[in-house]
């Protein structure tokens, strides 16, 4: 294969939502950008539910019209079901006066990610899929480019002023420098598949995300509407619980947990499973360093929070946007230092922490969101704003003082700059 050049302003490694977002927004400011995706697109991924706060990033990318015309179900709310099967009142995003766009989408990730990748190409990015980045090159502490293997097997060495690592949970840079820090209490796994003919709500509730506890609260299920009468259904629990002896096939484990979920069982009566059972590790982690000389981490390459509140794609989009703005500003100031490229980390980590703390509260079997809101109704809007994704704001921590009196919350992760 051939590349337009052997030198670029920015090389982005990874063509998921984070990488495509960074590449697009940087190219729109006139910089040369190369976007490289290892897999041949489109590819299947889980994580179909978007937070409404994604709207502003999608607007900057110029894809809202395509999403509005798509077959993706519209999402207006989230609803929780107790271990007895009783549903809470839906948390409608429109309940918060601070939400400008109280509607989002339940997407098919293969289609959504491909849409963002092609949009990057349309916006001036040189984008290639099926290209395996084997190594990010350094001169001392400074990233200087990449070494790649094309689909024809030929090796190429390409240089850049900045490398954006959007290579996912196996992040090339984080792995190289051993930067990953895991949350020891959120080492979960998920087993998931798809059904046709599952029960849905009506009107505004038709595209709602449902979160359903099992009877013993040892696990929980997601239930996410998809196009063409499909629903994505997955069970999440501590890794050691789902894979405990005796060893059982994932399909059997899923069915055993489903038998203990009274809120979900009636929704799947008459439904047909239409995909194989798949398994993922959902460990919560973050990198102890966001950026360095000429490089920055975005999306899952930086961190991941348990899938409970569907924050994954939004954090990918937002980190891609913030990194792009930092890089463009760095070019203007002729400053591509780690301090400049990672300048958004305190803001981002604060929002990530808000979601992580709310996840911790959910996993406390003795804690109930309904009980918390009955005791502290003044914090209902604070909760809705986190569910919406409005976490990069003043006051996002306000509900955790009262919540901390009802459940143990984790110590906050702090910004670090450990030596490489």
C-alpha cells in the first residue's frame, strides 16, 4: 500500500470513536492527519448506548444529520429495576433544566464507528483500515511516529509531530510504559448476546436503556433496544463470580443469571436469541499519565469505567475532542509538551470520577438509588445530569457527600505525572 506522505502533523492510532473524533477535528483546522485502524471496517463491537451529552461533540463532527436520518432507536431515558423486578420511574433526560438535547440514540456500533471513520475521511483525514501499527517510535521521551504493517505485509515507517494513541484497552503507549492503574473493586466481566422479539416500551420509552438487578444482586443485566426488532442483552458481574467453578459455558451462565432476574424474564418471553454468547472483561482502569512529549492518550487507551451507565462512547468522543483542541492549541503555541497536550486531564478525570463513584454505589447491595432520592430529593437533578453525561461541570460532586453517608465511595484518582 502507499501513503500520501511519510510525514504528518498528527498520526492517530485507532479508528474508533476517540480516534476518529481527534483526527476529524484536527484536520478541520488545516493540519495533515493520518488515521490508522488495525481492523478492516466495519467490525462488531458492544457498547451501543450513547449519552445525550454526546450531542455537542457529534455536532462539531458534522454527523447529526446522518444520525437523525438513521434507523437507530431514539433514547430518551434510563430505567432501573430492583431485585424484585419492580421498576423505578424512568429517568427522563428532559427532567433536567440544564440538558439542551434530551434525546440520543441506541446505535449499532459497527455502523456508528464506520460512520465516524468515513466522516473523518470526508473532512480531509487520510484514513486507512486494515493497517497494523506495530510500534510507536520515540526519540528519547518524545514520540516521533509509527512503524506499521500494511495489508500487503509491507512495513512502513512514518513520522509525525504528534501521535494520538487511540488503540483501545491494549494501548501501545500505556502498555509500553506500564501506566495502567486498575480499580480493584470493579474487576467485572460481561456475557452478552442479541434477541429478536423482545418486549419494548411505548412512545418515549421504546428506546430506553433498562438496568435490571438479579434477585441476589450478584449480577445485573442491560437491555438496550436496537434496530430491526433486536435488543442487546448482557449480564455483568465480578469476574470471579461469572467464571467461578465448576467451569460452565457462557451460554449456561447467562441463562442461570437470567433465571434470577424477575424484571427481565417477561421481556424475553417469545423472543429468539440471534447471536452467539460473547464474553468481555469490563475492568475499570485509567492510565496514570495522559500525555507526554508529542503524544496523548484518548478513549479506552486512557481509561474505562464499568459499562453500567453507558459512559464508554461518550468518554471516547469527549476525550477525542479535548485532545484535538489541546493539540491544535499546541501547534499554535509551538508547544507540544506533555503538559500542554494533557492540559485537559484534570477536567476529564473529574468527570470520569463522578461516574466511577456512582458505579461503586450501585454495586453496594445495601444501597438503593430510590432510597437515596427519597432521603435527598434535592439531588435528583444531580443524578440525572450524570446519567445524561453532563459531568464536566462545577458541582458534579455535590451529591457524593450525602451519598457517602449511605455507602462507601472510593477515594478519588488524582492527576499524576509519573516518570516514564
